[in-house]
């Protein structure tokens, strides 16, 4: 359900299942969402209550993506280029042969985007 307590439970179950003690966990990288970073009830705070030495960081890639998205709204030419790229991709996926769209190569191309 995307709530911090559910994520915490899932992580703890996974670590237990893999025999990995929380005491060996030293860091947590997140997307910066409040469910992850909330001061009192975010995932990082919950895990820190269990293991005080855990350090939480906002993933640099997610941080950069957020900054680029905001910058893109301020730069008209970047917004146009992004729209053109999206339109080209949409046209391609509507007109490409179905067997190509189902290919492993095409699916692997999309993996970083999902």
C-alpha cells in the first residue's frame, strides 16, 4: 500500500528471510518521498529506531531527476524537445510491428524507464 509501516515490515521480513541482521545495515538511499524521509514516521526514522547507526540519503539520481524536471518547466526549448521526443516515441510504439515491440531488445530498452 506504499505506507512506511508496510515497507518497513516488508524490508524486515526480507532481511530475516535472507539471514541479514539489521545491525549490518548502514545506509538507506531513497527517492526523497515523505513516506521514506518523514522525520517521525518515515521509513528512515522507523529503521533508525531499530538501528540507530543507519544513515539515510536522498538518492543523487532521483534528486537530479527532480531538478531537471523543474528546470525543464522553466526552459521552453527543453520542454519542446521533451514533447517532441515523447511524440516520436508514442508514434513509434503505435506503428512498429507487434513482434518488434514484444522483443527482448525493446523490453530491455524500456527497463531503465520503468
